[in-house]
């Protein structure tokens, strides 16, 4: 397990260095990066972490900001799964709607605390993600964080659909 974790850390570092000067990448590359990160977390959490992904293959060439998903997945694990003594799941979905790419990350943890406000949050991941999205897309993007009715948190990122033909949108 330790050898596998070191190998995946090495892969993660190599991927990060390869993407260092890139503002946008494909959803395919972003998912590969997240999967590498998740393998490290599976070693750490073993049976306590589950993941489910629903990414249509027709969307894998869509353009997304480089390293946009990993901090959100990390927060889902850190705040949604890690505090639990029972297994938890992180879900990652991608879809399109009216010329927009919609990325959704959901955890089934405890949710945001009472009175949680993003502007008062001390986390860099959320702030950096919002700042990067604003810098790259301005008003054409949205970034929403909400507690689910059944517990856990949903983060939704909506961007202009680029890199795939519009007629494939669905």
C-alpha cells in the first residue's frame, strides 16, 4: 500500500508539473488527475471512502480550467468523509445544458455548519476556485455551494461549453 501511494504521489506530481503553465485542459485530463488523487485517498481511507462518477464520454474533450476539480473533491473528502466513522461517498457528475458544461461534486457528509458563509470561510480551495473561474470566464460562469436536503454538500460549477460540438450537447 505504501509503495502504491508513493507511486501515485509521483504520478500526481508529474501531472501537476505537466500542467503547470496551462490555464485550461480537457475534462478527460482533469478526471485522470482526480482519479490519481483519489487512489491516494483510497489508500488512506480504505473502506471508508467510495466514489461514483458519471461522465459522458462525449464530454471528455470539453475544456475546463486546469486543476479545478481536485480542490473541490479534496474538500468533500476532508469535510464530508474524514470526520465520519462510517463509509461515505463522493459523487462526480458532468453534463451539459443549453451550451453549458455543468460539473457537480456531491458528498454525503454532515453538510455545511449552521450559518456557514463562503465569504467567512477560511478555506483557500473555495476562494481560489471562485477567483480562477471569475478570471477565466467572468460572468459566464457560476460556482455554487449548498447543503443537501439529506446531508452533505453539493458544489456545482457551470461554464460555457467549449471544445466539443454543440450538436452533441445533451
